C-alpha cells in the first residue's frame, strides 16, 4: 500500500531523513518508535506533504501513485490521513464547518456527491459519540480552547469522519490520560483495523501499543530504520531504552 | 519537495467575475465639471429650483476647497475635467414599468444575480428558509433604473424611492434632512457629491413601523470615464426599524474611475437602522492598473433617545478606499456600532474606519474592525472615539485585528481617542498576525486546496463581522473574501 524507498529529506538544508525504507501492506499496523530528534515527525510531515520539507532522494509510492507528486489536499483525497502531534487552532471556524468543507472537498475530487448539512451533522455526531466527545464541541472553533487530550480526541473524530485508507498518527497518545488513551486506542482499531486499510503509528512509548497491537515495530534513529521486529520489540525498547537498540 | 509543493500551490490569477461591460447607448453630460454640468444634471432630473440652488452653492464651495491629504493613501492626481459626471442609458424605462427596461440592462442585473423582478427572490441558501424578500433600487451609472416592491412597501407607509424621484415627490421630507448629517462643506468629496450627485436611494420609515422587508440598492458603474456620485438618505422615524443593504460592482477598465458617495442616516427616538455594505468595485489588476477610487462619506445621526445605528461593511473592491462610516450619538442612551472587514490584495489601498462621536448621556459604541492585507497592498484602520464634556456614562469598546498574508503588504492601526468626560469607559484592543503555515497545512492535509484553506481561515478571522450581515449576504460575502484573496498565498 505504502512503499518508501531510500528516502532522504532535509529542512533548511539540514538532512533529517537519511535513506529510510519501509513497506506497509493493507491490513497492517506499523509502529515507528525512536528517540527525540530521530526524524519521526519529519517522516509524518514528508508523507503529508508539508511545505519546507525537501525530499532530496528516494521515492514514496502510495496505492500505486507517486505520493511526492501530490499536493497535501490531493494526498488527503487519495486516502491519506495525518494525525497531528500538535493539532492546529483555527479561530472563528467551527469544527463542523471545517470538517464538512474538508470532507466534501475530498469527495468532490473523487467525484462523489457532497454531503448535505444534515447528513454531515449526523455523521459527525455519531463519530463524536463513539469517541466520547461532547457533540457541543463540534460547534466550537477548531481546537480553540481545547485541552491537549481534547485536541487528540478531535483528531480521531476527524479521522472517523473522513474515513481514510491510510493513517499516519504522530504521537496521538501524548497528552492523554489512561481513560482517554483507551478511547483513542479503541477508535483507531474501530476506524482503521480493516483488511483494506493500514496505519503508521509514530510514538515514543509502548503504552498506546497496549491498545493498538502493531504487526510490526520499527526503530527510527538518525534518519533511518535501524531495526524492525514484531510487537515484542516495543516491549524490549521500553525495558532497555533506545540507546542500546538503536545503535 | 518544496518545489513540488510550490507547483502544486500554483497561484491562480485573481478573478473579478463582475468585470464585464454592458453595451448600450448612453447619454452623457458634456465632459468636464462646471456650473453648466451641475445645471445639466439638475435639469435632467427635473429638479425644483431649491435643489439646483443647493447644488450650485456646493459647487462654488468646492472650488475653494482642497482634497484631504491626511490619510495613508497614495492618491495620484485626479483631473476632474477629464471625466463625465452624468451617464444614463438612452432607452430609459419609466421607473414604474419594469417591462420597458432595456433588455441589456435587465441581462446585466441577471448576470450580477440582482433580483430586480419581484417574483424572483434572492437565491435561496441552505438553512435560510423561508427565503426573505428584498426590495431593490437598481442604480445604473447615474440613474435608478428600477425600484421593486413599491406598492407593498407603500401599504406599510414606507417610502422607498430613488433620490431623484423623492426630490420631486417628497420635497419637504428630503429638504428637511438633506445635508443635515453630512453638511455640504463637510469635506472635499462630500462637497463635490453635493454638487453633482446623480442618483441614489431615499428611504423613510414612518413612526412605529418595522419595515416588512430588507431594502437594498445595487450600484453598477458601466460607462467609461464616468464618475458615480450617489446620494442616499434614510430617515427612521420614532420607534421604527429598517435593515438596508448596498452592493456595488463595475467593469474592468484600465483607467481609474471616481466614486464619491454620500450616505446620511437619521434615527429618531427608539428607531434602529441596520446598514450593510458589500463593496466590490473593480479593484484594478495585479499591477495596480485601473480600478475604482472609492471616496465615500457615510454618517449616521442618532438624534433620538435610545436610537441605534449599526454599520456593517465588507470592503473587498476598489483600487483606493477612503471611507469612515460614522455615528453621531446625540440622543441619550443611543448606540452606534461599526463592524468592518476590509480586504486588500495586489496594489489595493484602503484607509477605512469609523468615528463615534458621543454627545448624549449613556451612549454606547462598539467598533470591530478586521483588516486583511495580501500582495503589495496597504490596509489602514483609522478610527476616532470622541466623548463630549456633556456626555456622562459613555462606553466604547474597540477591537482592531489585522491579518497579513505574505510579507510585502502593510497593515496599520491609527486610533484617535478624545475623551472630555471622566466618567467614560473606553476599551481598545488591537492585534496583528500572519496567516500561519501551520493553519494552512493543517487545513490542506484535511483535503482543502490552498485557495479553500485560505478562504476558510480568513472567514474565520472575519467571523464576528460576517455574522452581523443578513444571512444571504453573509454567504455571498464569505465567497467574496475567498475570491478576493485568490492567488495571494503561494
């Protein structure tokens, strides 16, 4: 589904990713773990298409397309979802308005019919309920005045609404208490655990992986995957730290 | 990657879809400005003697005046002799009969989406049910070509006429108020308008009447080398209410055209006027060629106790905007409001704001200004809050926010606060921010293209103002903000 080959990327001329290769098949959940500064968030942003992240070498193929040729909104329409580590505030724009416009833009580019206000509201309320988010929050401006945990939960509501094929979730577990972690973990499983979908979980910690069982765990250090394994690798990392294993 | 994105973000050229010209025969006044021009206009309008005298007095005064130069605007010299001051469509319909309207003009309004036939309502927007009816006065260059819903309004006692008709049909009412809020000598452009104003709208809402529908005037400049000088006068008698809207567009032309309007509002005891503007004159091209010079004097007199006037403006058009819709809060407990969104892109310049003059006791004013600058444009908020010594218990709240798109534009905030009564409570808040890469990328990663993402963020920024507009116009205004900023980020 997603094939990354020898990816090199830099910011302001500073190399961050230095030959990263990774292959994710439909039906799989991959976890990327690694120390601070290893390039985990950069990987997410490069896959999302953030301006300022320059790919200097390598390739990324998503569902048979050259992902790097696509603008961020085209990647979204192709079925890619990037869950942000720090979800952004958009004052004056309600969650409902934001998501409805975004979803309908995606649908339009896939030549699907736009959802009416009523249809959309029904879908959004349903997703909010499943993620135990107060439906009132849908009316509030996007992420404005949300707590860290609420922002993350809101990302999951967004993911549920756009229903992507492939989700890259950048530290979705940070800022969550134990109850919220379980709700978010359940949400990821519910929305994304399907034979035709796949997930790339970027995380520091093992704890989210207790809820979302990865099929593969990779260690990202100094811009490359230095080690790959099954779910047990995450436990080993938790016990022994990155210094030993990443080297 | 960055280059690939830059390509994907390729800026589209700014669209001005109202920029077509209508090909019809028109009668013009002889080119240039003189007493003869003033007499020509007055004669064309079949005006009574007093009106001509009033105009001539203004013209003679204007000859002694100089254009104001205190704004931040860079205004090229204007040759007042190199323009026409009056243009009317040749096959002029008698205003009472819409059927006789020149089909080309009718088509023009259809293309602009202006409902000049009563059975046609404004395009219904989702959620706005039932559709509200809006009466329209359509002003084409120097004349009003249609005024709708007259009969129904008359049954309610509401007078809704072009100002030319009102001068003939309701001379006493017009004479009583014309020039009382904006005196002839008020400023250079208002004085010029007083001499050569050609058409506009007159509204009178009788005591205790709530106007049964929205009233609106749609101004269209069509002729080349022609200035438009409209004059609007709205009088809300005791305990009445009216909501009035104005919109404006012009063809794309390489030369600059002058639009110098005067709007006077009068609110008597317990009366309320809500005045909304969506200003979309042709702004010129991306290099600053062409566009309308929009030099407008708008002022409301809250004469009565407990009266209220609320100005809402969405300013996206014009090469240069010089405009300060103001409130003179004379009646005790009267309220003035000013909600403004001003967008400048490319080489546009705007110097706009308000004056809140507190004369009465316990008068209140609210000012919310949202300036959005893009391209190489310059956008200034200029506002005065004045509290007279006699005005006890005054309150004012002012909020001025500026949003910058790109790094070649300017945003300026120039507040003047003059308080001569110690009981006044004045608050002023101001912010300046740039549209953030984070916001843009976040919105795009959810599926919005660059233009849609910018439009969404800008509309969020302007929300407090947009929500003051009647719903149908809020939807239009939202689209307009997006269109005005197309190509501004990339």
